[in-house]
């Protein structure tokens, strides 16, 4: 069995703490009696600041910068433990669906502590209690801790419709340069070219990342990093990583059979990235469905109940698929670590989950189907129109004889909105009607899907006394301009 190094990510452990390599967890017990003699530990100053930059077209967690091995990545995304501190980035990264996203890993180390080799060889056995070894299934022992503080600073930008992707990418790169300059030397921040969103994940904030509204806020945070460190653990900061030795080696016993001796997942494993991408897709789809469902509820009287129910069913299906994928992958991971399966079996399972029937990519793309139509409805109502459709009102009742001075009716559905030219021209005409200062008759927008009426193209009709005076106002205007 080889020595291991595991990131802390908010997990607290001391020198001597037992570690369960199969479940990737630090056990609540130490094999060492306290207090240890003065020569037991050696503390070495290691002041160093590292900054690693990462920019990806499609967000993927910055595993290399975080020094995250494949085994720990599998544990996190298999939900064997929940990362905290800087590691909360790995919980949130999946929601970044924006094409312009970058991150900086900022790590400050202060000291490292190790069990002194002379103490291990000569007197360690005198300070080991037997009860923990009998009561817990620990396979490794914490023999070293690297202290300091680690931060992940993310930057992302939402593309505007009137800006080309190429221009935005160039401006985003220059803004990342400015952010990097602030992280390296926090001073007055230069003005950014784009509207950016910043978030900081840090050892100092255990449970969640914090929003930094402006670049100046990032600068101020970097400036107080030394203050944060000085106030924590006697100036050492927070545990960043743990060095682990097999318990059998530490006790100078024969190496016990342990899955971690031969079961490892390389950091660059394609299966691991497929695993991560799968859960990123789950998280993004869940985010889309939750936001879309909330959007539909805000427009409850303008959307079909069946569509709302379909979105709710899609959420339930996605949740069930994700739960089953996590449970299956976690079980196979534990079997492999317990020598009851192999890495190949785990990787094959991951690929089946990522590409099979329960893949998040196979969930119907229902989110957003009504967004464009409802945005139009909102714009028309804001301009002065009245909506008729899923709110229970009947257009036939409104246009029947004796019901006022008549009206205009804009007839539409989702399908006709796809005809760009006809839709655009009718939409422009509608807005002109609504903007007329001397308009005396009402304008209605009529959602024909609600009544189950087929429609070949969008049109505006004029009604009076229960009769159609003008069937297609756009065509009527054209004939007026060109009578021949």
C-alpha cells in the first residue's frame, strides 16, 4: 500500500486520526494517546502562494488546480462526502452554463506538520491505544497536515444578443487578465470591459461561496487573506491537505489486503470526466427545469395546465434518474475499493449511466418551450393589449353583437411565431396599434392554442357587431398602399 494525500475541503482531522480509504472519510478517533512528547511532531514553515488560472469554453471543475485526484473526485460526485470550504466550488460549478467562465485557484501555505520519523521508529508504539484499532475500520493514519488557506475565485459573463461571441471572448480574456493582476497584487482594480459576476469559495467560508459584486470586492478579499490566516489555528490557517500512511506500515506489521493498494482512479481518467459531466448535466437540467417551472407559475393564467404538469413530471423523472445514478455509481465504487469489483467495471458503469436511457441528455428538452410565447404576451400586455386564452375568457363572447364599438384581435400560437417574416411584420403592426394615442377600440391578443384552433399564420383581424370587418389587417394595409 502506498502513501496517500487527500484534500481537506473542510474535513477536520489531527495527526493520528484514522482514515477509512474505502468510504473516503476521516474517522472520529486517533490512534495516538495525548499529549505527545515534544519530539513527536516536526513543524516546517513553507510560506508559498500559488495561483492557477483556468478558462474553459464549457465549465468543468478545475481538478488540476485543486490538486484533486480521481479517487477524491469519484467520492465527491458519488456523494460519499460533501466538500466544504474551497471545495464548495465543486458543488456549485455545475450550475455555470455560461460560455464565458473562468476560475483562479489561490492557495497560500504556511506550515506543514509531520510525525517525526525518529519518533515513529523508536517510541510510537508506546503512544498507541488498542481500542481504536479494534473498534474502527480505519486503513490509514494521518501523519502530516499542510496548513494555510485556499480560495477559488470564479468569473463569468452572460452574453448579450448584440455582441459577437468572438468580441466577447477577447474582452473576457482581458478582464481575466485584470482579475489575475488583482489576485497577484491587490491594489486599485482596473475598469472591466464586460459586466462580470464574481464568486469566492474559501477556507474562511465553510458552507458556501460568497458573491463579490465588483472587482474591487475581490481585491479587498485578497488583501485580508493574511488577517484570516493569522486568526485561525494559532496563525497556521486551515488544513489544506492530509498526508496518510497505511496503518499496517505505521505499525510495522505485514501489509494488510486493502483495496486502496491497487485501486486508484487517475486524475485524467476519461471515465471520471464523463462522470463529472453527467452530474453537471443533471444539475444544469435541474436548474433549467426549476427556473422554468417558477416562470410558468408566474404566468399561470397564460399557460396550459398540462404543460405545467409535464414540466413537474420531467423534474421528478430527472430527480429519480439522478438518484439512481448516484446510488449505482457509489455502490460500484465501494465494491471496487473493497476488492469486490474492479476499476474497469466502475468505468463501464459510468459510461452506461452517462450514455444510456437514464442519461440527463435523454430527458426531453421541455424547459423553455413556452418562454418566447409568454415573453410576447407580457410585452403585449405591458403595451396595452388584453390577453385571451388560458385565463378562461372567450373571444367569441367579446366579439358578439352589441358588445361595444368592436375590437382588434391578434391571433397567434407557438407555431406561427416561428415564421420570422410574417410574425415580425404582424408584431410591428400590433405595437403600432397599441401605441396610437387616439385608439378608441380595444386590442386583444388571442392564444389560439387554448381553444384548440389551428392557425396557418399570425394575423390581426378587426371585428364589429359580431362580424369580421377586416380579416387580415397587414394584408389590408398592403392593398391600401398598392391597390393594383
